[in-house]
């Protein structure tokens, strides 16, 4: 039996990444852009996990469908963990990806390479009538001085991944999904779904 599952985001790039992973677990994926407009919850959590659960609980309460939500972001050592949970709002409401990573690079101007360590974190939450689960993963790299690559979204063009010698913005979708924080978190969720799906219907 196929489980209908809401992915609580209107970011089509993110929906595509998640869809490629979760459809393998026998689920029918529906993004928020395919549903009637709904009020967004206020993300008041202090951690990625708290915010992911806030979103998943909110949209589950509105739709009654099994709901998956993630909260992801970038933490930079030199900036004491910023932008962190404010990654999407770092350059203000309505800012573009380029404006966000542009602000990041401006704040890191003059910082030595050994202080540019960073990590992407993803917390993937699933909420259904019988409970909730949370899966958190991360990937480490560092922030380069100039963007490279046009793939991906968010801070991908300035996040350097040493094992592959590329930024996330230079990776194909398949390459990124294989090693990214979001890919790892949602593969764990997909594996869990394969084992628990009958209990979610």
C-alpha cells in the first residue's frame, strides 16, 4: 500500500531532492505548492530539530496526512555557529540565495582559511497520527571566498567539500544527495519508512 506523504516545503529544489529519496520507500509525495495555501508556522525553535518538528506538527494538524518537514542550515565556526537556524532568513525577508551567501562572505572577509570551518545540518521530522520521529545528520566542509558552481541552492556555491574537491554548487544532484546532510537524514527516514509504513496508514 502506498502512503501519501506531505513534504512541508514550497522549495521545489528541496522537494525534488527529497522526492528522489522517499519515493523509493513506496510513498506518494505531495509538496505544499500542490495544495491550497496554508498559513506557515512561526519557527521559534532554538535548534534545527525543534523547528523541523514545529513545521511537521503544524502541517499534519492542517492536512491530517503523514507529514515530513526538515529544517536545515549552515553553521560557521568563525561566526559562532551563525547563520544557524536563521540560515534562510539571514539576509532578511525575501532575500535571494546570492544575497544570503553574499552577506556571509562579507562577514567572513579577512578571516583565515583555518577559521572558515563550517557544517551543514539537517533535521528531518515525520509526524503521523501515532507519533513522531526525528533524524539529524550533518556534513563538514569550509567556506570559500568566491562562489563556485550554479547547481543546488542556498549556500551551496560557497560550501567547499574537501573529499570531492568541489563546492556543493559544483556537484550534480546525485553527487550531492549521496553525501549531503539532507541526503543522509532522509535516507535514514526512508529506511525507517520502509519498515514502519503499514503503521502510518
